[in-house]
C-alpha cells in the first residue's frame, strides 16, 4: 500500500465548491438583505451537482457511480466492520460514503430547484417551506457525512480530508487513476459560474 492518485481535479474542486456554496446558502437563507448572494450560492450548488452527475458516468474510475454505489448489504457490512475493526480500506468512496454522496446530490438538486422557483415568486408559501425542509435534510446528511469521514479517518489511520485536497490516498498501484484531468477544471468553473449567473437572475 502506498499513496496513489485517486481523486481527479474536477472531483476535488467540485467537492469544495459544493461545501462552501452550501454553507453560504445556509448562512444567508433567512436574510432578505443577502437574498441575491443566497440565490447565487444556490446556483453554484446546482451547477456543481449537474456537473457531478455527468462526471459520475464519464469521469475517472473512482468518480463513477458504478464504482461506489453499492447495495444495502455492502453498506451494512462496512458500518458493522468499521466499529468492529474488521473493515477493508477503499481506495475510492466506501459503501456508506457512496450513499451519502448520492443523497447529497439528490437533496441538493431538489433544494436548488425549489429554491429557484421560490426566488421567482412562484409556488407560494408551501413551496418555500418544502425548500427549507430539503435544505435541512441536506444539512443533516452533510453532518452525517462529516462524522463518517472523521470515523473512517480514525479507523483507517488516514486523513480523508487531506486526500480530498491532494487527490492522493493509500492504495495499491492498480488503484491509481492515470491522470488528474486538470484540463476539465476550468470547464467546471465556467459551467458553475454560468449556472450561478442564470439561476440568480
């Protein structure tokens, strides 16, 4: 086992953009003064998620959904193994983390779409309440995800936060991706800015 390249640039940039944008939307959600900032940050959330959904099919090995979305039995086995000290290390996302990511993408998309409709003054009070519920559910999953990252980092003696910054994790040589797709990063940033601009109008 050695440090190998696992996370490409689009995955890493998308991850931190989504984290920062969601935090900003949460902090500005109840302020009429920061309404435009809230809408712009929400557009960033939606832009990143739409890109990530595409990248989940055409991206590098560990970015693809087929690589980390597993059945309930695999999730249960990972969680029980994690607390019993008999769980295997994963070069990419583990089974539990994979479902957390899927939930975050789904909730973020629904919260973003409902928020955009509310921002256009369409749908009424019920939709605004639904938007807040989806955002709160997303926050709950975010907190579970953070807790899972901390527990997994301790269990595997590996800094998973640093791995999402550097792209490198401990793994076998054949776990490595051949390149980090750095040329896709500017395309992601341009796409996200366009989405943020369009959805905040």
